[in-house]
């Protein structure tokens, strides 16, 4: 069995890892820095469930963090494995299971290593709000493709790269509205849908859908809409 340590993979930014480690104890506080994740989770959960039908499916949540999406997919009847390279977020995720009684298998492991261990194993794979935090997003996409069963569903969410996304996701969210801690995002790591689509095509995936996620600062409500200028989700099939 592959030893489960981050040293097995170079596709990690130590500064990004430490950033989320430092905030891990606040992961399940709905009024903390992770409030946006709590608020968008029902939207992305319903989107995934609508396409993939989570009940009874074998699901992998890549970059699961403290387990917000992982637990909610388990609640929908999925058999969920969550992987991450952060020690503290994983500990928080495991502790939260004791409170809720949900069943999720959490592992400290790089997706590239898991792809070598369990190729073509999962019905559904999710990788949400992660690609913009790693040195090589294409490696993540390729590994997710290798982990999916033929015909399996893969969902990626990330942030578009353009002046509007910089204004909304960095200036607006981090400095004006204080929705996220300053320094959460690096604009240079944002990914255009066309770039993500190319990574997916190179990995043998077929795009099925793209949807934007918007935020209204007046009503303070998130919504899934056609506007993918800032945040977006793309659904693929293996």
C-alpha cells in the first residue's frame, strides 16, 4: 500500500496547506471564514445529485478539507471517501463525524497516489474550490479521470480568470465584503473554463455542463446561474 504522506506528491503548495491548517478549527463554524462554503454547499450538493444521483454511489471528494461537502453527500446516501493533505482539516472532519454519526472514510493522501492505488474505482468524483490552490491543476484533473469508472461523473469548481473575477473574488470578497480572509486567492492561479476544458479533454473527459455561481451583495444570497464570469462548476463524464 502506498504510504499516505504528502511527501509522495509534489503537487502541493506548502503555504496554501499551512493557510488552511491554521483555519481548520473554524471549519464547521457557519459564521467563520468558511461561511461562504456553508452557504454554497446546498447549491453544489443539489447540482451534483441532479446529474449523478448520489444515493448508493461510490464517491470521492478530492481536497475535502473539514468535510462539509463529504458529509452532505453521505447524508444523501453515498459511500464517500474524502482525501486531503492537511492534517488539521482531516482531524476536524473526523471529529465532526463523532458529533453527526455520518459515515465518511477520510484519508491523508494525494489524488495522484490514490489514482495509482484505485484506478477506475469511483462512480462520482468531486473536486471543489481546490484547483486554484495547487501548482499543477492539470495533474489533479488527470488523476480524477483515472479514478473514475467508465461513464462516471466528475465535478470541478474553481474561479475564472478575468478582470471581473479579480474585482469580485479578490477585491470584493476579501477586501470590501470581508467574505474571505485576505490572501485566500492568488489571481494568477485562477482558471478559465476554456483552460479547464482543455485539461479535461487531454485527460479523456467529456464536458456535460457548466454553471456559474453568483453572489448578490445586497441580498447576500448565492445562486447557480448562467453567468460563469467568476465562480463556476463544470460537470464531466469519464
